């Protein structure tokens, strides 16, 4: 009798599934409430399905002869993304160092810088492009500035979070031999973070190619201008050609970025 009692006492109880059920219930309620408030119902989807099919019929087959018209604009889009990513990455380095709490020990330094970084990241790239178009006029320059600020916010955020996870051993060793802050960064911080930083820059470049293709809708140059023109004139076969060309470029850049990451990491 005692043996059975001891066995029952030692036997662990199965964890309660109430938490999982409540979580699933809350998620379902949030989805249902969001669908109701936005009128995103299944009936609306079924009602709009014939219109979507009509649009797809008008898009195919794509107008292949339109390819020659958009090559230069696509090259401009890639240049915008390349310059914007590079400028943003350069600006992100000092800001990421200031944001990392293990490098900037004082909260009076890293908290205000983080606040400013979060403020920059809240502004959508389309809004930035529209603002710079109002300042500088139409063309690729507003798009480059918009992508630079977007890249700066994204790369700085990812980099300072990685900086806070680095091994403190090399920093302590550099401190023990009397190294200054610059030497610590060069010899103890950069070797640990450089592969991750390169990966973040490549990832941001991929995003910027997609984003630059849309910025032309507000007059910021690139392939987006042709999206606006073809959609405005209901030339959906030309729009389809632009989409396929953009897809091919994005896939090529994604493949090249993946290979570069494999070499770096």
C-alpha cells in the first residue's frame, strides 16, 4: 500500500493545456474581430473572385516586347538600392555602437540613441520618398535618400542587437592590457560581428531592390514609374512583364546574396 502511494507521489503530473487553449482562443478572437472591423469576410472574397480572374486574364500573356523599355529603369532601381544600402550601412555603424548597452555603459547614452533610431524606423519608406520628392523634385535622388534612411534604421537595429550578444572575454582581455576604446572595437568587437553585419547589409539590399521598385509610384525614379504608367492606362500585359522582370532580378540577387553569406559566415 505504501509502495503504491509513494509511486503516485513521485509520478509527475502532465502539464496543463489550459494555457494553450486560452492562447488559441485569444488568437481566434483577435482574427475574428479584425476580420469583422475590416469587412474582410469570406463572402467578400468570393464576390471579388471573378474580378481577380478577369484581371489575370488581361495580364497574360505578358507583352514580351515591352522588355526593352524597362531595362534602363530596372538598372536605375538596382543602382538606387545599392547606393541607398551602402550609405545606410555606413551611417548605421556608429549608431549601433552607441545603442549597444554592453559598449555604451551609460543609459543616458544608449537610451536616447535607441529612441531616435526607433523614431526613424517608424517612418515608412514611401512617406520618406514622398517627402524627398517634395524637397528635391522627381528622379532617383529622393529614392536614394529614402532607401538610405530605411537601410540605416534596419541595419543599425539588427547590428546593435547582435553587438549585445558578443563574447565579453576579448573585451575584458583588451581592457586588462590597457587598450583604448578604438582598439577594443577594432580587435575585440569587429571580428565577432563582421560576418553578421555583412549578412544584414546583403539582406537589406534585397529588401531595397523590392522597395525601390515601388518608390517610383511617388515619383522617386526607377521601375516604379512604369508600374504607375501601365496601371494608369490599364495595360496589364505590360504590368505583368514588369512583374516578371522584377521577380527574375530579385531571385538572381537572392541567389547571389545566399552564396555570399555562405562564404562570409
